[in-house]
C-alpha cells in the first residue's frame, strides 16, 4: 500500500540530515530513509571488539561549518567536540618527528629544529592561506551560477566574490589565481625546504583523491580544505564518543525541527513518470509517494542505479558515466592492549599523538605510492594518516588500552586482483609500515577491522569506494560538480534533487553541500 509524503530524503548521512533540518525548520515535514540500522553514512561509531569503539570511517570532523553548528544547536543535542593543541605529527624514517600546532608560533618553533628559514616562512604561508581560503569559503557557501542564464542573484553572488578577490590585494590575488591550477608539491616546495614539512602539507591536497602531489590542480584541493580550516596541514577535531555522535546529534536536531527518520529502510528505486519523480520503492516492497525527492547518495548511484537511465538523455548519461569517482582509500581500525611506542618521540610524550599522525616523509614517497595505484596495485609503501582517539576520549577503550584509526592511501577500487583475497595483505602492509615507526605495535594488536574500497561501495553505498562521492578536481569543482549545467542541486528529472558530497562544495564532513542544497530546494518548493 502506498503512502504520500511532501519530501523524501534518501540516505541519512550528514548532508542528508543537514538538508532535513533546514527543510523542517522552514515548515516542511521531510522523511529521511536510511538503509542501515543507524544514521550517519560515513560518520558512524561502531564497537568492533568488546569494549573498543572507533569511528568506523571518517575519524575527524570536517570541521563542521560554524553556521550549521549554531543553527542545529548540536551541542544541545549531545555533541562535544575536542580539538587538541597538536594538529599533526609527521614522522620520518631517520627517527625525527615534526609536530604542527594550532598556534602558528609554536609550530614555527618546532620547524626551527629542521630549518630556520622554514620557521620564518611558515607563519607567512599560514597567513596568506587564511586570507585566500576565506574568499574561497565564501564561494563554497554560494550556489554555483547558471552559466547560460544567470539570474540577478547569480550576478550579485559573482560580483561579491569578485570584490572579495580584489580586497585580497595584488599579491594574494595573484596567489589565488596561480595556486589553484598548481601541483601541491610545487606550492609546498616554493615556500619550504624541509621535505617532511613539504610532504605533510602536500598530503592535504591529495587525501581521498586519485591525484599525486605532482598532479596539476592538487593545490586546489588544499585550498578547498583550507576554506574550512586554514592551518596549512589541517587540524584534528574529534567528537566525544566517536564521529557517530556528530550524526546522532544532527538526527536529533532534525527530528526536533519536525523531520521524521526511518532506519532499516532501503530505497531500491526512484519512480519517474513523464520526466517527473513521483516516489520511491523500498526493498520491502513499500512505495512512498512524494512531491520532492532528495538524494544524499552519490550522483551515479542516484541517477544510474536508483533511477532508470532511460529517463535521461543519452548525452547526460554518457557524461555522468565519465564523472570520475574511483576510490583510493582503505581504512584499518585496531584494538590495542597498550599505547604504541614511537621511536621518534624520545621522551615518550603521548601529547604529540593526540592529533593526526602522518606517515609519508617526502613528496616523492607520496608520488611513488600514487604511482602503484595507477596500475591497479595498492601501495606497498603507503601514505598513512592515523589517529589514536582514545588518548583524547578514554571512553572509547578499556582503561589502559587504546583504539587506532588508520587511513591508507593508495588503495585503488579497480584492483588487479580480488579485494577479498588481498584484504589481509593490505592490513599487513599497513601494520608493517607503522611498525617501522612504532616497533611494538604488532604485539599490541588484539584485533583489527579492515575496510577496502569494495567494502565502501557494498556496505556504505559509496560508488567506486569514493569517500567524497566523486574526485575533488579542477574539472569537477564549482559549476562542474557533478556536471556542467547541473551544479545547482537539481537533476534533469523534475522534483529529483541531490544534496550529497557529489555536489558543490563536496569537501568532506562540513555539511556545506547539505546546507546549500536545502537553500536552493526551498526556493523551488516555495514556488
């Protein structure tokens, strides 16, 4: 039997919940349908060993846009964010460690042990990056203009952006125009001579993408991320209880505003009649009619799998098929009987491990890791980003024990072999790489959870295992995300919209795509 709703939102990931909140706040009654037993998408917390809980996929907050934090009153709904003083500690095989902090002056003191010149240049780079990223942040919060028929609102937004660029001053304005198309390796090398510092900054421009540090346009990815956090190497913001508490708080805020959320409700088809989306079909056979359908799934899953592509033009289908979104990231979560001892931390100072831990000591190391993935192999000497969240939040593990969350890159979705057969080899590679810096790590492991790009697609609904719903790249950014002429959260099917990370700005767990989509969809609904 069919039931009718005003708005159905497919997927209870963070962007879907943000969209649901703003629509509910405007007086609508959206229904969020989440196929898993809990909301959250890529921001969930699971107990993967008795007494050990870990952020299953995303292990740090985006950071979430301040406007969303305030509007949704997430702290009121149980969210507690923690930001340690140390942003990241980068480790080198020669036994040295470089820690970067929230305080640029403190970071400069650490850098001085490697290079006095770099210590002087670092605050200068952070200042320029902050000014430039503020302008980019304003652009990320706007809806991309209609290229063919710009409205007065589009023209006004472009004018404001142009004025903001002019206000940067000549030097930073030229930096903005020049940096975007650059390889992030070139950008880091222009400022710094210390390889370890270059690498930890460059890594931010390639994380989660099918790009190496020498790839053109990788500097743009750094700038996009700096729009939410201007620290050159990025910060580390954790949620008490793991990242699942972020989306649990978002769900509570959306429900308090008037949204309804159903878990264990898998949408298997979007019904379309005469070019208009009319409802959704669940795996149980239940049909729900709706005046508007908003998908938090990625563009390919929404329009090529949940929707019959015959409702789309052949030209659109062909372009969407070539929208790049093959994942490069795997995840390994470890339950540990104690704290690993990193040889680079001579005094055993655990405070240096409270932020992110970076493995990838030079630009060429990162590039070689990328090279292997281009030919269908996972990196045998991978770039790793690890956290030990139990240092900041002891409730995640029994007393004296710890959890470790590790991103591994590069792990190509299109592997030469079979991911099931290579799963353990990937885990061994990750542990073996970390053991070069913390020799006692293997003996501390109680259990592990290995998540491959294939798992990201099958279990978490990320087509191609792409954690950002599509590569962040020059040709898939702003007016071209996901496709040129379709960057305004609408689709060629009337009443069907997108709100996930495959839309502008698409930059991780910030909530920006969901907020932007809600604003534009409300304009349509109010007509």
